[in-house]
C-alpha cells in the first residue's frame, strides 16, 4: 500500500510533535507557519533548464506571483500570461530582484522545456519571470496547497485562473484574478506585499490607470479581456515599450469584415485551425502568439466591436468641445508622444 | 501549563523561545518511553525515519537544558535533513506540521477542520466550565474639548513583533476616562486627524515603524480615517458624539479588570450583585465581581492562547458588548495595537483593520468600508449617530420613537423616562454586532477575535421589563437599572473554531471554499454551561463563524426514557424539544413573534417545535425561552443540527434523534466528546452536537416580562414593518445581483453580476450601484452557483423580503427587517430573494457581499454608493498606506445609476408581502409624509455634501471650457472650489457618462506630488 510509509511516518511525527507540546517559536510567524512544513519542496525545472525546488528555490523568503497555465490552452491562459507580462513591465527591473514571477505548467506532457522556453520568449519573459514544469502529481499538489483546486478537474481548461500573489516570509497570500488591472496587481505585489517598505507604486501608475469614467460594457470587456495585448491608436496600455502581443486595433472595425471580426473574437482557435489567411498572417506576425478565446458571448463580442467602432470615430474625428474632457485631466501624465489611450 | 502560558504572555518573544524550548524538552523526555514502541513498529516501513527520530531525541537534549544551543538543532521531523525545507523532497512531505492528514485528498471526505487535523481536547469534558457573559465596553459621556489636557501617546511596542505591554495598554485605556467623563486626547475632529490635511497628530509609533520599514515617514497621520471632506464625519454638529469609547485591537493578554468600573451593573445590581447568578464572571475563585484574571483561553484544560494567535477587542476575554441608546451619538476610538511586522500573526490575519458596524444606520465614513483600513499605532474614530432611520422625515413627537432617559449605572437615581426623538420608530434596531472588514482578510481577522456585540436600547426595547408605559415592549431583561439590564437578556456568539496540536488557534489561509472549524464555541468558551433562573430569558443568538451555518434546537434532558427522543443506549436519559418564540430577526424586533412550537402557521415552511431555521454567518435571531416550566436542577441543551462537509455549503440537517442517541457520531465527539485519534478524518461533523448546557435554578423574583405568545400574528404587534407606498414600489429602481462562479471566463474566484452586466470579482474602486438618498429600490438577489451557499449581507439598510424563491417568505421573514439574505441549497434558503429597501440620511460608499467571509475575501464583494439626487461625481477610493491615505479614482458600471435595464419588467409577477400602504406613510401624528418633507430644514438636493454646519466649497464640477486639452473639472480635494452659483443647477448636469471621475484624478496627483516632494526632501 503506497500510503503506508507516509502514514507511519506521519504517526511518528504526530507523536513527536504532540509530545513536544509546543510549536517552535518560529511557528508564531506567518512565514514559518506557511513555510517549509506547509509547502511541498517538489522538484521543478525552469524553461532555462535549471533544476529548482519549489520551496527552497522558488518561493522561500520571496515576494512572488504564481499562475498555472498550459501553452496549448485555446482560451484564457494567453490572457493570464499577457497580464503577467504587463505586471512584469510595470515592475521593471524589480522583477528578479525583490519580486519573482512564475508560470507553472499544468500540462507537463506537452509543455516540454523547449515549448516553455519558446512560450517565455514569445511573451518576453525577463530574468525574474520563470516558466516551470514538474510532474503532474507534484503540480497538482502545488495547486492544492495554494488553495486553487479542491476537486478533480475533468478538463484542463477548467483549471483555476487565479493568480496567487504572496510574501512567503510574512505569510501573506492572496488570490487575484488575471482580469484585474495590471497596475493594481503591480501595486499589491510591489508595495503592499513589501509592507510599503518601498514607497507606493501608485505615484506613477495610478495616474495613468485607464478606468476613469463610467465604462460601457464594451469598454469594460476591452479593458479586462483585450487590453493586455491590444491598444487602440497606438497608445500603449502599460508603459513606453509596447509589448506588441497583438495588433493595434484602431480602425479594425473599418478594415475587417464585420462577420469575420465577430467570429474571430468569438472562436479564434477555429478560425486559425481552418487556415484562414488573415488569422494565419497574424499568428506569424506576432511570433506565434495565437488570439485567445476569451469566452465572450455573441452579445459581448458585439459590445466590444461597438466600443472599438466608437473609439475609432472619436479618435479620428476632429476634437469637439466635449470629447477631450474625458482624458484631459490627467493628460499631462502621459508620456511624450503618446496619444491618449481612450 | 496555564501558569507557564500566563508568564509567556507577558514575555518578550526572545524569552518566549527559550522558555518554550525548556518546556518542550521536558515534555519530550517524559514521553520518550511512549515513543519507543512506536519507533519499533515503524522500523520495517520506515526505519530511517525511526532512527532519525531517535537521534533527534538523543542528540541535543543535554545541550538544550543548558539553554544555550540553538533550537534548530532539534529536527522537528525525522527526515528534516533530507532536504532543506522538506524532508523527502517529494510530494509526500508537504505540510506535515499543519496538515498531516490533508483531508482534501480523501475522496468524498469531510474537510473539517479545513485542511487540518482534529483539534485536541486536552482531556476536557463538555459542560464543565461556566459560559462567559459579554463584558460591556461601557461608553462614558464625552467632555468638552476645552477641558482636555494633553496626555501620553498611545504606548508603543518594544519591537515590531509585539504589541505594547499589557499594563501600559490598560492604563492608556483608562487615562482619559472616568466612569462619568471622557476627555480624550487628541480630541475627536470632524475631518481625519492627518497632519498633511489640517490635523495635528502623528502616528505615535512612527520611530518603530520607520525602523522596521527602513525608510523615513514624514508625517504619518495619527488617525487612519481617509483625510479631507470626503471621509469627514457627516452631519457632525448635528450628531456630535455624546458618549465616547476607547478600545483597541490587540494581542491576546490576561484581562486586568480595566472595564470593571464601566459595567452598567457595577457587579452590584440584580443578578450581577453578590449572590446573583452572574456576579462571578468565570465561575472560579478570584473572578467574583471582576473580569481581572480571565485568560484568553477556550477551556481551562486548553493552553492559554499565544498573544499572536488571537487579536481581540482590548486583547482580552470575555468578548465585548457595546450598550448604546438611540439619540445618543457615540464615538468609538478604535486603536490598532497589532504588531508592526505583518508576519507576526501566528499564520493568519492581517494587522490592518477596518471596522464594520453590522448593520447600523451609519454614514459611510463610519461603516467600515473595506478599503478604508488603518495601521498599527493609528486610531480610527467611528462615529455612530444612533439615529432612527427616517430621522429627516419623521419629526419627534411619537413616544414610540424614543429613548430611555436616566443613568443606566447601578445606584443611579430612578429615572424611567422616555425622550422622544426624530425618526421612524418602525426602524428601531436592537441586536447588532461589529467586526473587522479588512480587504481580503476579513475571514481570518474576524475569526481571530475581531467581533463584538452591540445592543441598541430604545423606548420600545429599553432593557427594563418593569417599565409599563404603553411603549416599552418589556422583553425579558431585568429591573435593577434604569435601562440596559442584562440579567435575563443574554448575548450568545456561537462560532466554530479549530486549534493546532498545541491548542493554539488555527486557520487555513489556503481555503477558497470556506473554513470549517471542528469545535463549537459559545462566547469563546468550548461547550460551556450557563446558569439560568426558572423564568423567561431573551437570548440574542449570533452566528459568528467564518463559513458554517447553524440550525439550532433546544432540548430538555429528562431522566429515564419518558422523553420524546432517547439518549444514547444504556444512558437512561431522554430528551424533549422545548418550544420558544423568535422575537427579532437580524437584530430587528419583528411585527409579530413567531412560535417554534410545531403548530403555528409559517407560510408554507415547516414550523418545528424547538428548532430554529437555518442561521447563516452574521445572522442574528433573538428568542425568548421560558424556563419557568422546568424544575430547578433541570438541564437543557442547545444542539446544532446542520452538517457540513466543507465550507461550500451546509450538507443538510441531521435528525435531532440521531444526534442525541449517538447514532450520528460513530466515533467522534458526541456524547463522549472524545477527539478522533489517529484517523484520516472525522466520520461525522463534530460541530453537529450539543454545544451549550443550561442549568435551571429557582427564581424567587417576579417575572414581569412580556409573554411573546401574546404577540404572535393575529394578536398584538411588536414593531410593525415600515411601509412603502404603491407609488414608491412602482417607481423603485430595480437591481439584480447574481452571485456565483459565473459562466464564461470569470470562472473563479467568486463573482457578482450586477443588473445583467458582466461578472466581476471585488474591486473597491468599482461602483456597481449608486442609490439615491431617499429613494426606494427593489433588489433581486440570485445565486447562480448551485453547489454553494451564499449568505448575502447588505450594509447600511435592512430590507423587507418580498419573495423568497419566488413565493412568500416564511413567517419569520415576513414580519422581519433583515440585513442577511441566505441564497443556496437549503430548504429555507433558495436561489433567489427579492427585497425592498430605501436609503436615507447619510451618503457615501458602502458594500454588499457574501458573508461566508472566505467567499467575501475571494472575492464576492461589491461596492455601492449612496448619492444625493443630482450628484455628478463619484466618491474616490481611499488608498491607505503607512504614510497616509491617498485617493484613487473610482469607476462605475454602466447601470450604476439606472439599475436593471428592463426595470420592473424583468421582475415577473406582483410583489408579495408589501405591507398595506394605506396611511402608513402618514406620520404618526397624522401629518402626511410629503407635507412634512417640504418643511424640512434643508433641501439636500442642493448640496452634494452634507456639511450643514459648514458647507465649505460646494462640490460641483465647473462647467467644461469649450475647447482645449486642459478642460476638466476642478478637484474637490485640494483643487479649486467650484463657482458658488453652480450649486443651483446641480440637478441639471449633463449625463454622467462624460462628466464623472475626472476631479478626483487630479486630486490624487496633487496628493502624490506632495508626498513625493516630501519623500525626496
């Protein structure tokens, strides 16, 4: 029976612990209570081929953001990954110094090191952002320990999308949605989890956070589902160096056939699989990053298209008295040469 | 153990380590013989482990006794040296300490306690300790600002991992306070006391914080309330605090009796006097007439809690109660005495706080918005107006809208008068509670002790059963004090908890579905008994759990087999169910009492004798039980019937018979209450159990309290429901909120859809709905996740349930004003609840969320605002840091002001349960509501803020310039004030979509620029 040695060891440990009758004083600290005794020290391999231990090398004494992905994911993983890229860009050279980003594959069979390395390159992963693979059992255990799964999944695509952010040393752990504003995420990772020992990031970034108005449904969807990879009119969503995971969408409603556009947003994986020439060209142009299926309904797709169309009109027409009001209050905070992004 | 722990609680962490080590090793040596057979047994399968274990014990022991060797020489685990951080380096070594039996891995297993092993009971037996009664905070009259003298600052901690010393805290709590006067320094101010924004005081822990952060703080404010006008106390002059309360959230410490003199009863009146049932607070020698010496401990057999394991109000046990009366605004100065280092938390809980008064009619700045949290060393002034809802529309003049006069303290001269106040008496509230509401950390912080009870007293519910003035309902209470007697009025906070193998409180922070404890505590005591007189009692039951629902039954134990339900085989005992009446639901006295006697009608729902309906987290039920029917010596029990397997939802009810006869618990806690030994999981839910014993004692007094049987439907009314006119119903904005793990890509975490829009998780900046002050709205709460139960809580305003599951609600909800709405699979819950509510008097930023606090933290929570009619800008969102609170812009959903696009059309059928509107919106003095409205002193619609005493800059946007990129609106925070004439056109502003939000963006930049300049300098 496979479990027997563990149970026996467990009993022994229980007795030991019980007879010691007190926690190590270290157990009084969040970081040690949720430390080596809690997190599995399972072996993982990085996309660069390095052998790492989950606890010792990946999270110990670090501020981390972790998500679980698989590279053949047809829908939301690319969005999760793109959001991580946004966070990496905002945090800049702190990534790899006092903030560490990890994307762990839940599909080790297909996500070989080569595949992961290629994926990392496509998403411009810098030195502090590591893609990892381990055995299926070990990765499942990690997800369980992080509170990301509580029951068996039928299908990989049902996996929990949450990003886990935490400070292992202090034992603060939180779950975050990949649809969250990248600035907000970066603020929490870069400032809150560091107990504000670094002054707030918001000093530079809240000012340019895009949500400043009563958002239409289409705009809300664009900001949460599309903006990680796309811009409208060249204004970059996170900084001065466009990540360029996807084309700028200014005028896309004019240049593409409406039905094609609807279907491309609704089920891009099928369009691509059919060998559609535009889809294929985009796939190749953007380094093999495929347009994700973001799970929008037909109605939501129309809302997004409506928003894109409205933005095209707004940005290409001469400015009226009313239009500039929306962004002018903080326009001085935009970088030079960047048109307003909304 | 108790003594040692007592010493420990007074010691610094460094000493703590040492002493602990010695204790540990003594215990280890003592247990050595016991260990050997086990080691031998394990040898075949795991000889390395066994050897290592022995080496571990043999090796370092002598050195440790010398106290000098580092502790880490003792491997905690036999294979610790296999790899640093884990002992095998494979999946099997994970979480041995916390999570030896990872119950989540057991198919169909019972994840109780969540992700942990059973809580040890240290040989304790049930019902052998006296239940603690709540200790009163004891607010005292606030003196004049001119009389205030400077005093020492809030005491600071010796190091970042500790709080201030216990004695320093006790003397600080009392230094500005006598039982008759409070002269706090610094004196409370309308705007937050922030030196950057007109305040005068800095965080007194500044040097310690700077040293911990490793960077300078320039002017960290003393008060954590967001600065400026937006979070200033609304209508401060009008509702200026008359009474004051100083408290702190602090590390567990022994009670020093600091509040003894502040108890209304002074341990010298009624049952609190010597010889009374409740004079001795803990039922042990030394605690007669005082709480001094009471430890933070769930049972005397269990270890005293580590200072970092529990963070309670004052840092002490018993749990605390705030007694207040209507018409007497209160200011609670809440100090944060938690460690500066967030890691010093015993593994759960965050040291930043925000306190929510559930469900007070309070302005937003004192409501405990989740993103208005404050830091160690700071205080936050919560000012609760204690005004009846409808204050602005119902003039004083009806004695039912009133408040008791007189001094409530024992020995005060008799004064049973009643002062009439403004407001709708049908909005009178009774049983509230307040608790932490920290963003993402509410569950651990409340679990860790951040919950207190709050009783509202009024002319109707005055806490003196003898007063027969035609207004007082005379609920069981007592007669010794003018008002606020608690002799026969008992708060019960019931919650499940778990503790680790050392008996220290445990919480699994990685539990997305909800956290389950395996042991039931009442008022923080494990399975206590409670002495009662043979007369009527009022019990105020509060479910203070994180994720557990209850269904509570009351039974009488009888000798022999004559009872209707038998005891365990061979026990020669049996049980009878005991009927009782529910008189208040969610703390609000109902229109009619509901008898749980198995006979009355309850509108299609089952009325069962002696069994309450489901009670979700945060729900309160006030019941009246008549013990006069029992002979002295009789024992009764409260029993929890609702079984959980995990935190997602209650599994279902276990028949009472099976719990009492022992069938349900094959080998767990009932009736022997033995812990499950080396087992992988419980076979049954150990919290489905008898958890509280009542012991009946003779009563020689006269029970003058009302008989609730005279107040059931068809007989007398208690507090009729506030009504809505047909016009209000017809014109109501409808809003639909769907709680779930929604379809589409937002599969996880928990989400809320508003008015048919997209599903969102929590973002404190997002305004999902804005209701207009004085408007009525109909809200449709729906659950789209069948496998989960979601108890929904709406802040600020209680509501009436129009429909539950599309049909009439049961009797106990039909007559009720509620703030908790259960959604989920139970037969008394259902997948939808339709409610009607209205918003009055106060404005600002409030919340609506799932009160399974783990769901709330992950992140089933949304923000809604109350706005003035015609308001254009949206309240900005506070962003607290050590340095001070800044603001970031808020944003809103497209439907936030309009509600459901299809309005009432989306709501099929006629509303049910709307009380007859004929005449009910007349004032009690006969004045028609609308006539009265027109005569009110202030037309709120012309102001965007509420500062009656000082309107200040009118908070309206300046009209946009005709052209140019610099167009925009002046900021309301630090920006230029708008032209005064703009105020006259407030209601005619252009549509919100182009206008809102911009103002605060600029303000925030101003704030940040100032901070940056300062940081550089």
